């Protein structure tokens, strides 16, 4: 793949249904790679599996358009690359970098609490592949998320970082990581992602629709796929699903 030099063009909005919806609309109108839409508030923000992403004012909501020169089927690892870029940006806040973890495939955690998330959507078009990367980061507010612990920068003691400043850092770091991905694929960033992985090596459940598989989370490969050890000598590869871990023991770090 050719190395990509992204030129960001930012559109700022007030209240929108979803920043990703607006980027897809612009993409259908012919927008090129590098379009960014950020909003103060979303009324229909979404996460993986169609979940609603609660999006009150004060947090970072942004989506951007990519047009990588590969088929959609080869882009799944960009979700992990985006997670690394979010971690890079957050490492310059008051949150200790060693507490920031990446939960496969798209959550950003501090301790065991969700601080943000990534949603990658891809479509094949007549003009090639179009990818929209959507990112939400809790800056001022930590909305409840289906019984899971959540966190925000303000509650973690960072009262200086703004959503605007965080977006600037994030786009800078993502552009650098995207260039590497275009040149090397995910393989060049895989070790770094694994070093920040949440509970790599632990027992887990993988939810695939109505099915659940029990096993040990043993690896993420060069395409960004998850590997589970279901039994000694029995390993399986997955490109989708949701990892479910046992709740942390009482008194364990829950991210503030």
C-alpha cells in the first residue's frame, strides 16, 4: 500500500444525530479522505452491535473519512490503530499512561472503566473503499453504559484538557499511525497494541450474537483478529464479537 498523507478538514457542528452519519452523507456527495466532523452533542450516537452511545455535551465526538487503497475486508485492524491513537492522545492528559488499556476490538479503558470507544464502519463504493472512523471520549461527563463502570477525564482529576485540544492531538497521532498502517499493515503496531491490551492472557467469554464461547484470550494477530484458546491445543480465530470478562474483585482498580 502507498503511504498516506492525510490532510484534515474539520467541520464543527452543534447538535447532530451522529457525526458518522454526517460523514457518510458527505462521502456520498464525493468528499475526499480527511474530512472530519465533530459535534457538541449527538442525539443518536451509536456503538458496536447497534448500541446507543450516550452523547451529552462536554465530551469529544468526532468521525472522519478514510479512503484506503484496499478492499473493505482488509481494514478491520484500523479499529485497533485508532485505539492506539486515542491512547496516545490520552497519554498527554493527567491520566497515568500505565492505567490506559485497550479492550479488543474498540474500547478505551482506564483501569476497568470505559473512558471511550471507537466505531469503524466500511463500505465498498464505485470509487473504492470508504471507511468512517468514529470516536467518543468522555471528557467532562461519564454516561452510564449498560451496567459497566465508566470514567471521564474530569472525574480523574484532569480539568484542563478540552475536547477541542484532545481532538487536535488525536488527529495528529492517528495520521502518523495511519501512514504506518498503509505502509506496513497492522503488523508494525501489533506488539504495541498487545502491550496495552486489557486482560490479555485471561479467561473470558466471547459473545457472538446469541452464542457464547469460553476460552483464554491469547493473541491478536497481524490482521487484528482475536485468538482464543478454547481448550488445551484448541485455538480459534475471530474477526468479530464482544469480550466479556468476570467483574473485577472488590477493591480492585476500577478506574476512578
